[in-house]
């Protein structure tokens, strides 16, 4: 996925206890599909353990990956952990890398 904005949500940051991502290091994010929405054009929720990243993205390739490889987290919604890194030019934009999925041994999210 090309760059997407990562919005800071102060309410979410208070609820999550994970470490804040380092500026140039990759970190895990969770991508969650909507409940009862089979459309590949749906908004996927993207967030990290610290609450620093809290945004949505629309990408059919990522949707199909979540649908095929994701784990059920509701009646029909699925989630998948992928790697992300903050853009070099801006700390409010991230790049998602879904060619290598995050395993449970890599990080807990």
C-alpha cells in the first residue's frame, strides 16, 4: 500500500499500552475488515498497539489478503497483522508492507 495518513487518537492512546513506534523502524499494525461487508472497496481499519496509528485505508489487494489470510475477530470481520514504517518525510504517514506478515512470535498486538 502506498502511504496513508496515521492519525493520532488521544482516546485510543489512553486505552492501549504498547510501545510507541520508533521513527525509522518497522512496527506491527493490525488491519481489520468491516463486519458484514463483503465489498473489496470497504474501509479497512489500521491501528498499532500504542494507539499512535489509528486510521482507515481502502485497498482491494489488502482487503483480499485480509479475507484470505486473516483471523476471524467477529461474526464476519477478519484481522491481519502486517508491518508498517513511518514515512521518512513525515511522521503522520505510514507505509504498509504486506508481503511479509507479522507472526505471533514477532510481536504481540
